[in-house]
C-alpha cells in the first residue's frame, strides 16, 4: 500500500467522521430545541415585526456611523430596540436555546481540540480573526 493511498483513505475517513459528527449533533436535544425555538420565532408576528424594526434601526445606525452622523442617542435607541426584541418570550427562548447549543458545541470543540493541541473551532473557522 502506498503513502498516497493511505493519505487518501485517512482523508476519506476523517470526512466521513465529520459527517457522522454533524448527523450526531442534529440529534442533540440542544440542537432540536434551537430548531423548535427558531420555528416559533418565524411564526410569531410580533417577533417578526420587532426583528424588522430592529434591522431597520440597525441599518440606519450603520449608515449614520459610516457618514460620521451617528450619535450616542442613536446607539442607545438601537440598544433599547434590541433589548425589547430580546424580551419577547419566543425570542428569549430562542436566545436561551442558542446559548445552550453554543455551550454544547464548545464542549465538542474542546474534545476535538485536546489531542490536536490547537483550538479546532478557531482553526476551522477560517482566517481574519480580530
């Protein structure tokens, strides 16, 4: 058996394990809870209206910031809108579910990173870290 064949087999095995890991993550209660919470946000008229309002404010703020016209009051208005959005029960549950999944994925990242002696998630995430 040649080294090239072994390397190709190892690559295929690692990719297969990656797919299996993805499929296993889909079965996690934290993942399913996030999916359910996201669906609830998507069907909530109140949440959708507040999301649209927040996104409009955010875009206006970003434009004002680019032109140097953003004020502290504008920032506070945007933060208040975000806070009100996060207080909607379906949105609060979505954010909590997202935090639970993030914690689980961090634990998985730690388990993968330990034998590699690198932060797998950071390395796999790409470049351009601030």
